């Protein structure tokens, strides 16, 4: 479990319930503890997906890459969103 801090990117994903792309997670000032993790794991490009169903957020999935600005393609993003939506429906 992670605490949501007002203004950080995790809070933004949970509240807005939309995916968020980050060109370099290591340099994102609003990433708090995720920034430290990204530095240790050598992750740069990242995308955060909410795990939500019917306006209820169960968590956030983070997909990361060692390359700057490397994000899943739109078709891959759709598949990830569908899979996480089904996962959230199962949790419901």
C-alpha cells in the first residue's frame, strides 16, 4: 500500500482514472517514492494505468521501460486497459 499525497502522479491516476504517460519516471518531481524505485531499477519511460471498475479504483498498474519515452503503442494500451478492466471487474 502507498499513501496518496496531494498533487503527486499516483493521486492523479487514482482520482481521474485515466492512464498517464511519463517520459522519464526518474526525473518526475511528483513521483515521490516511485522516483527512487525507478532510479534503482533503471526505469525511464513509464505509463500508469488505473485498475478501476464503475468509478471505483482498486489500484494502479505501472508499465516501465529502460528507454526514455518508450510507451506501449495505442493498440497495446487498449489491450492493457481491457485486461485491467476485467481484473477490476473480477475484484468487484
